[in-house]
């Protein structure tokens, strides 16, 4: 058995699973992951649009997305038994004047489309204005396959993965976090306690005495009825000006108008009036296809920090507490790199003074002492 640090991770979504998998690859620690639900990835991980987009305005998050795209495009041998990424392409409609507020990985292909080129590539898109920028290497993620692959890989590496294990509180002694107490009374002692619990992470940290603040928010997604007019090979189209995206899904279209409001994660039920907003946005952007009836409609939690940048690192007030939280709408796009950095920091393979680590640090002023902003996000 490893004599390295004992680590307990709270949360079996993309942040927790990617961290557990990354720790398992090192073979120099003992890791347990506890998830309250009967399955992994049921909340934010299982309720998102499964889009990989590296065109993110924030530089550190863009760096994580680029690393994650490379991993998903060419995962390690034996990691997944099918492709994780369908590079169907992404068209971002950016403001007409000036450059987009994001930069590209120099190795990533990119081209600006005129209106005729856009019409050939995405004939369903009809909204006027904006600069259409095509990223052919972006696309759809197979989130269930990624989740299964992480669970299988972590299990093979000796990580103890538990479902149906709800944490009632963090164990705090003498101002230090020493693990977790479960609802059934079991106590799991640890050198590092990782809060990767999505919308519930902030609540657990606050109860333990941390000054880190997170804001869970709600966003809605819908899927239209099937139509023979929908071509499953169409690229994802994302209008940054209007906050709307669409992609083929189940012979229909997945649609989102990028709404965002603060929510209690225990009560993240869909708001019926948003259906009308999604339909109205779809009609503006997609013409006749925007009138397809909606057959599925749901809401998911996106947990935000004040500056909309992740929390990855040790808590500034509570030794032994480590955050992998506040992933907002970028968790799937950046998850593998986020887990890698979390593992590096906990095992001492990356200094907290590293430039990227400082940018994500829970000790930065924007991470503590006040509630997060709920301003609209890119993804």
C-alpha cells in the first residue's frame, strides 16, 4: 500500500472524477471518492450540452481547455473504447467589429467564413450580422463515455470510488480539515479533503469555516422534435453576441439561450417560461427550424466564482482543505487538465507559485469574502 498522502474527494462529477483518475495514475497516494448519488456524473456533468469549445475569453481557462482537447482527441491507450470527441466543428459568431475576445491555440485550425461559406456549412443558421469563425477541430463530447472511462481507469488504479455516500460535514480539528463524516456516521480521515461537489461545494466549505464563496446558478437546455431537415453532420453554431447556441441532437436540435440565474442546487427545477425564451431565440437564429416543438427541457447547475474563474488549490484559511470547484460552464471542456493540475498540486509536483496555479488559487481576492457574480458566461 502506498505510504503517500491519504486523499478524500467529495463529488463524482467531472472535477472529482478527473482528479481521482489523475491521482490514480501516480500510484503514490491513497484516494477515496465519495458521491452522494447512486451514479456518477448525474448533476452538472450529466445535464450540460456536451460541447468542447476552447475559444474562451479567460486566458487560464483557455489554457486548460486546450490541454483537455488534446487529451480527448488522443487519449492514452486503453482509456476509452470509442472516440470521446466528435470533431463536427464549431462556428462562433463574434461581434462584427474588432477581434473576438479570445485567442486560439496556434495548433488549432481556424478560418473566418463569409456569408456564402456560412450558408453552405450551416444552412440552418439565418441570423444576420456578426463575424462567423469556424473551428473545425471542436465539437461534441461523449460525456457518458468519458464518465465511464474515468470511473474504470480510477478503479483500475486502486482509487476507492463510492456512490450513495453523502457527506454530512467536514472533520475540523484545531483549525485543520482532517477528512469527512458521512451521513451514516462513518468517518474517513485524510491529509487532503477535496471539495469537488459542484453546487454543494460552497455550502460544505462555509459550514467548515472557509471564506471561499461560490454561487450556484441555473441554466436551461432544450431539444427539439426530430426533423428530416436536420443534418446530423452540421457544426455547432454559437452566437456570442446574442447568447444562443444550437447543435444537432437525436435527429432534432439542442438549443440554449444562455440564461443564468442564482439557484438553490437542491431546487434546480426548470422554469417553464424559459421554454418560450428558447423558442423565440431559435426562431430568430434558425428560421423555420426554430419553430420545431420542444420535446425535452431541463435545467442544470453552473457554479460560479466572483471572477468566473475556477478554484483549484488549497484553501487559504483551512489547512487540509483543497478546492476543485466553481467550474461554471467549462467543466467538460477543461476537466481533464483541471484534474491533472489538482493532482500535481496535492502531490507537490506543481508549485502553488506556478503562474496557472496562482490564477486558479482559492486564496485570490476574488475567491473569498463575497458572493459570486451571476453575469452571463461564454459557455
